[in-house]
C-alpha cells in the first residue's frame, strides 16, 4: 500500500473526503517526524513506538576496491511494534 492508497482507505473508513484524510495523515506524520527528530519517542499504545537509536562508528570495507574506511557514528530511527500489532500480524 502506498500513501495514496492509504489516504483512499482512511477516507473510506472514516467517511470523510480524500482531501481531509490526506491533511490528517500528513499532520500525523509531520508530528511524529518532528518529535522523533527532537529526540522524543512517540508511543502509540497497541501500535508501536517510534524513537531514535545510536549507531557507533565502525570500520567498513569498500566492496569494489577492498579498501577499509571509517564509517561515522550516526543516529538511527527505530520502530518497535506494540503487542496488539504483533498479535494481529501473527494471526494472519
């Protein structure tokens, strides 16, 4: 499912227009993005938790040349599925 299909499904399920559904979805995604970017977790009970993680610096290897290189430390985005989400996926 892509974003447009999600908008169509939400509009149909909520009995609203596609434009209103798109605005709502965009607002939810922007809020999650802003909170996680600021270092705060977003927890949606039953669905999951969006947060950040840290990846430490490490030594890598260029597969084309075999040359070793340093990969810098970075922040990563994490999503941990909630129990209800996991249960729904495992029942299908």
